[in-house]
C-alpha cells in the first residue's frame, strides 16, 4: 500500500491564485456606478468634433456657425442641422461662453466666424472625479480637449 499525502501541490495553488487574480481584475468594472470613463471620453470627443465641424462650416460657407448645447437635455446641435446629438446621460455638463451666447439657464452656444475665430469658451463633461474640458480659443477657434483625472 502506498501512503497518500493530503494537501495541495504548488501547481494547484498557483492555478487557484491565477483564477482569483483574473476574477478580481474583471469583476470591479462591472459594478461602476453612473457610467464609465470611456463614455465620458467619447462624449468629450464628440463635442470637440462638433466644435471643429462648426468652425469648418463657418470658414467654408463664409457665414457664422454655432454649436448650441442644451445642458438639461444633455445634447448639442450644429447650426443648420436639426438633429440633436446626445451626450452621456450620467455626465454633468457645464458651459462657459460669452454672455451674448447664453440663451437661457440650460442653453448656450459657441459661435464661430468666417475668419475661423470664435466667441471662445469651455465645455466641461464630468462624472464623479473625472473631468474633460473642451476649450475653444477665441482668437484662432482652435479646439482642445484637456483631461483632468
């Protein structure tokens, strides 16, 4: 008769630890509350693309173009386009622009001129501690996304 030893081999222990590490890495992202950073970043890129599009539209058409943000509806639209573009529902949105571009408490615009300049401003998208600022330079109309971790 051979004697059997009870216990686990080193290989069995390493397999169990590897499985636990994988579970630990995969489970927490499933329970993030209020949306993901990826959605927020996509929203910031979408706003920046809309602003760049409005600038290009103003230059090409040789007429003013605006991007109007509706903070309450969490959407924006370009001048001449009736289709609103949605932003992440969980995002907190802030708009800083020229006083003359504020329509009401929930709606404001950033205007671009035929020479490429703009009224300037900043759109902020935030979820929890994570924020993205989309800045528009008034002189050049240049659009830049700033990531604030």
